[in-house]
């Protein structure tokens, strides 16, 4: 166990593979799809500033904690916490918390796969020339027609789930490296091209102002969403990073590597926002549109630039790949756990879990069409109702799953990991595993893990409850 350099799951060939895999996990729909639409819904600058603050003060320390727990134990999340906590006599309780995280991951995957499916659908849509010369209204109509059709969404949701399960069934290390090495840099280049386009819309500064102008009156609205999304974006809180840490070679510096991944992920989010919002304003679209924002906005860019059809196809392929490399990190923790704990094969475990996620994902599919009117947690006119068909406010089923996972379970999972590392494993173990040369930097890192991150998470929860 601890100190050993071999894991029953195998190990990455080098530090570089860990960076690729962790970046592949972090950079995904969270950065390209969710960050811009949440920024729109929660009022721009106020959300962005809180998000950046939470990434730096809470997200990075949690990510360091997860990585070091994984590398020390070299086991799946639940077994890692159990193994490392054995001497405190609380192994069982800690491993339940990690188990809840692994279940949360599967819930996230259920809707993640549906949206991943949208990008597959759009590859064909752009490729067929549907977006040529399109205007804002038609782009909105295209998206609406897609989400209105449950069969079409189920088809792509199934395809996306199969793709993700396919990699996991073969083992993460095998499939991932070759594709990500080319795709991730290319995604970056295409985002820069899009940014170039939004510079020509004449509304670039409107986009910048929207994203960075801080309206203090909206700070509170976006507080918990920004924290939840900081964790979502970095892939922390459920053990994705922990399990990748378990495959990380011993000599690699954890803090440096984690910083690199966090910076890349944040950079892609900001880039996506800066590329999208100028197009939104130029076309007179609604920034607070919600989950459809990227899928309504980008066709406008691709429909109106030279070679847009080609660039658009490549772009949505890359989005699908980014989503796919994130989706596998949602499935891997539970798969690794069941491979450790049961006699079932990797293939069998993967198939069963993927089917379960696919099934739950139907709830998200139907939230956009036949169950559109099913609303939960309705507070219409003050009277609270758990469920009401056709209510004006409230959350649809997708909204409920998103709320429960991103705003409640991820922060709780993050709290679990960071408290576990800094309080249960303790300073000496953390110092040993991080092996930082600079004592001051270590002191700062440990302080963030031990006090700032846990208190920060609790304060945001409290602020939300009593606002
Ligand atoms: N971070 C990914 C994204 O931004 C999604 C993701 C992968 C994730 N693994 C996770 C989110 C674990 C939360 C927890 O698209």
C-alpha cells in the first residue's frame, strides 16, 4: 500500500501522461458549455470573479489533496480512504463518504453523456451545411428542434455512452494517450480561431465587459453555483483526480502538475467565454439563455465565416473528444472500485455501470421535451411545493440532478478529501507525499488545505442558507 510504487491497476508511463489525463478530465463540457451558460445566467462578472477565486483558494488545494491521497494509497477512492485511515479506526466512515462521491460521478455522467451527445449531433449538423448563412433565430430553432426530439437525443446519448464505456473497458492508459496528445492542443487552436472571429463582430468589448464587470448586487446569487462549478470544472470532489493520482509515478511533483492542469482548465473556460459572448451580443441573443447558449451561439460563427463548415465540424469533433476524455474519468472511480472488490471483469463492470448511467440519463433527455413541464422545488408566489406539473418556476429533472450533484455533493466531496488529507493523514504524510523543496510554499499549501479550503466551503454553504 502506502509507499509502494505499483498499483493493481497499472501506472502511467510518465508525468506527461498524468497531465494529459488530468487535463483531459478537467477540460470538457464544464469549460466550453457549462461555464459560459452559467456566467450568462448568474450575471457575468460577479460569477466569473467568484469562480476564479474559488478555483485558486478552494479548487487547487482540494485537487492537491485528491492527487496525494490517490498516489499514496494507489487504490480507488473508497478503498484509498479506508486503507489510509486504518490507524485512526475510522476507515469505514471515510470510505462511505468516498463511495457517495463515486455514485455522484455516475449521476453527473448521466447528464454529461446527453450533452456530449448534442455535440455529436452538431458534428453532422454543421457538416451537412445546415448552418450556412444562419441567423440568430434559425440557430435557436435548430437547437430547439434537436432537444424537442427525444429519439434523436437518445440516439446520440447512447452513442456517447458507448464511446466512453469503450475506453474504460479497455483500461484508461491504453486508449487515452495517443488521441489526447493531438486533440487537446488542437482544441486550443480552434478556440483561438473562434476568438479571432468574435474580435470581428464589433462587440468584443461588450463581451469582455460582461465577463469582468463586477456587479456587487449579484455576488450572492452566484456564490454557491460558482463554488460548485469551480469543483466541477477541475473534476474534483468525486475521486476522478484521486484515481488518476493513483496511477501517477512516485517521483512526479504533485503541486506543480496540479497547478498546470488548473491553469489550463481555467484558461480554456475564459477563452470559451470570450469567444462566445461577443457573438451573443452581436446577434442580439440572450446571454441568460441557459444550457442551449453554446449550441445556439456557435452556429452563428460557423455559418458566417470562410471555411465555417469545415472549422465547425472539426470544432464539434474536438468538443466531443474533450467531453469524452472527461466522461471516462467519471466512470473510472467506480469501475476501479468494483474491480478491486468483486470478481467481475472490467468489461462486465463497465457495461453494467454504463447501462445504469444511460438509463438515468433518459431523465435528462426527457427534461427537454416530454417532461418539460415536470417541475420540482417550486416556490411560486412563496408557497413551496416539492413537485408541480406545469409550474412557472422550479427545476426540471435535469436541473434537480445538476443542483444536487454540483452544488451539494461536489462541495461535500471536496470537503471530505481536503479534510482527510490535512487532518486525518496529517502534516507529515502530506509533506512526505508532496516532497516540495521550498518550505514556505509547502506551509502555504498546507495552510490552504487545512484551514482555507474547509472553512471556505462551509462559509459558502452557510451564506447560501442564510441569505
Ligand atoms: N471537469 C469536467 C468538465 O469540466 C467534468 C468532470 C470530469 C467532472 N470528472 C469530474 C466534474 C469529476 C466533477 C467531478 O467537463
